[in-house]
C-alpha cells in the first residue's frame, strides 16, 4: 500500500498544528518509500528548523525523492552480488562491500541493516524479500 505525501503529513501531524517535528521525517520518508543513509538523514535534519510546515515538507519530499534509491535501482544494486540470479546474495560479501566501497556505511548503519535481514543457514540474504519489506 502506498500513501500520498499529504496522507503521511496529516497522519504525523499529531497535534494538528499543520506542522510536524523534523525528527519525524525519517518515519515519513519510510512511509513514502524514500530510503536514505543515516548520514544523509543526519545532514538533512541538521539543516532544518524543528517545526516543518506542509509546504516545507513537500519541498523536502520532492528534493529527497529525486535523490533517493528507487526499488528497481536497489534490486539492480543487489543483483551485482547475485551471480546466479536467485534473489539471494552472500551476507558476508555484501556487508564487507558496503563498508569498503563507494559511500561507506557506518558500523551503525550496517548493524541496523543486519537487524532487518534474515540470513539463511548458508549465510545468504533474500534481498528481494528485504527490499519488499523496505518498500
């Protein structure tokens, strides 16, 4: 099920003040299918005032949506580690790569990802299932 930005904003506007606290943005983004690293989210939150109006929320949402990972891009990224195209990849290789290639993930980001992953008896992650849970 997908939600519109307006539905998410209204749901998270607990006090019905036509504003939300900036610390709720990570939850809002998850509801809207926007995936950001913890570092990116921290940078964004550090540059915002505590209270965000709906108009500001829409501007932030549109900016972040244009730079976020899409479901298809995320699947394509995992497929690099899936030589046999089974929908699974080695957790050991994946986590090592995430900590050593490109924009390296922090230990905290890796631990959060590990907590969301179901690793089978062969040490593999069903990344299709993981991505479905994220979106």
